[in-house]
C-alpha cells in the first residue's frame, strides 16, 4: 500500500555528506563523488497539466536537463505524461510509473528527477516503487546552489534553504544533528528520536537566520556609505550573460562561466561614465522558471541590493529560443519582490549568437526600446552606457549651490548626489553648478541647510 502521509527523509547523499562535518558548513552535492567524477545516470520526468502547453513543458524539461548536467548528472532519457492533475500518491499515473521503472532499468539510471516539486509522501512512494533516488526540481536547484556557494553569506543562505526543504521530508535519524543536540536533560518526557532531530534542525534554522540578520546589518552599513552613488542592478534569467556584461562594462575581472547559477552572491563593481561619473553595477543571482519560493526567501538579503538600485538592467539572452518566456518569468519574480516599478532598461545580450540577420532585424522592429549587446564581442556597450546615462538623468534640472570653502565633506556629498558640471570659488565659498532630480535637490537643500547651520554655530 502506498504511503500518502509519511514524510520522506533527505536523499542519502545529503545525509552522508553532512555526517562528520560541522553544521555551519553548506551541504554538498548530491550528484558527484568527492573526486568530482560523474557517478549518476538520470532520467527526467515532466507532466503536462491543463493550462500548460506541451511545447512549454518540453522547453522546461530541456532546462531541467541542463540543470541536471550542471549538477553533475548524465541524463539518459526523458519521459512526459499529460494529466488533468497530479496523482496524490505518485505524481504520475500507474501506467507511466511502470514505463518509468522499465526505462530506468534498461538505461541503468540510478536517479529520477521530476520537473516539479513533489510532496514528501510522493517522493517516498516513488522511491519505494522505483527503488531509485528521487529528486524534484527544488532539490536539484538546491544542490546546484550548494555547489556554487562561495561566500559565507551564500553558504548560510543555501544551508538554510536546504534545511527548510528537507525538514518535512525527515523520517529516519539525523544522527549527526541528534548527537550535537541531544543529551541528558535536553529531551522532554517521551520525546522520540525523530522529534529530537526535528527540534535540532529547527534550532539550526533559527541560528542561521540570526547569522543572516547580522550579515544584513553589516550590508546595510555598507549601503549607507554608497547611498548617494547611482546604482544599476543587472537582473535576468540564469546564464544570460549578466556577469560577462558586468565585466565588459566595468572593465574588471568577475568570475564568468557558461553554466546555470554561476553567480549566487551580489557582486558590485564600479563603472565610470563621463557624463555621470561613477555608477555602481550590481550583479545578482539569476532567476529561473519554477524558482522555489523558500529559495527566494533565503536569498532575499542578497536581492536587497537590487532593491537599493536606482535602475534595473534586465539582461536577456536573445539567442535563446524561449527568451520571451524567460523575460516573462523574470518580470513575474521582480513583481513578487516588489521591484517591478523601478525604471528598467531591457538589454538583449548575445546578439552575436542569433542565427540569422532577419531574426535580429525582426527583434529590433518588435522591441524598439531595447538595447542590443554582445558582452563577449563588445558590441553595443556604448549604446548601453548612453541608455544608462539618459535614464539616470531623466527628470533632471539645473541648480547652483554655494557652501563655505572649508566644507569639503559637503562638496563631496554634492558630487555624489548630483551631476556637477562646473565648480567656482568666490568670497570664501565653493560654488557648484549641477543637474539633479527633484529628489536629489531636496537632499542637497537639506545638506546645505545643515552645513550652514553648523558654520553659523561656530
């Protein structure tokens, strides 16, 4: 009889990876051995539900294949089924389950990855029926994130998301956690080992959340120091070339690799523009279809950098067959993060990979306000910089401010707040001619009032 209520334990690979390691370390990959050699053959499974076209699901399934390969698996087959609703116990129907079992046996696949989020009971039942490791889309993405986490912050974020994901799937003992937490006087009357392990995990989750709050407070302090500098955040689907574009614009070395979720941390670089001066460019984690909500929540502090940006650069891989659907996914995530009202420049990157000139001409006609670039070839970068300048300067008006000649901090602040075009000295004062928006003007006026008040007091 199929179990429809007992939660599943975390995949064995994760348990073994965590045994003997400090809980502060990010959990490792489920799919690769310690030598880095591929050791898992995998089948991927997709289901077409009402309201989702078969072509759309096929594209999503192809994306799942790319995710699996990024994680180190070798995909040996794909299976699709059309259903009105997911089977409560096994997600797919009995007939398709039998077909999947035969194909897994024939291909010697040790793992089956579903292009959806499975309930704990579904995953447990599928493991029981198929005698194979079962992984869903969220679990796979978490595995990739664990592989790519480099900084302390991203490692904490990944571990937090993993623990929140695996907690309801826990059925057997997490002995590495229970040994750390359980002991004389720590358990209540009649408490089971499973309850103790769950309590230990919840305590660990609370600790990680506190660590993230500390990091966010430090990040807020750093943001205050650069609050007057214009900021542009690069957002977009994963693997569209955001990091390459950041490197090209800022003329600096940033880790760039052609793989999904190569960037997990918010990377900040400076771009010098003649008309504007310094502009901070912020590279953020890429988005993807069916991005797990708990993952977005864990990475919210990283995404806060985008919230502080003055404008967004929505980078799109125009050479991808499904780029318009990817654009829609990004716009949906931006809306969920309350970032959809920020001024946006849409950047169609990788134009050098567009198959035909006719397609490119059609895209330019269909999207007249888009900037077309190739970060790899250096194409369109000047046009993009001009678009950034125009958007940052939108709504500016001229102004003049005079401050005492020894108020160097005030002068520096005006340079940060506004676009200073001329500087003069007269009667012991520094006179700055500038262009600024209404919001910037208010900040400058408040600054001058404060400076003049301080000098009057002295």
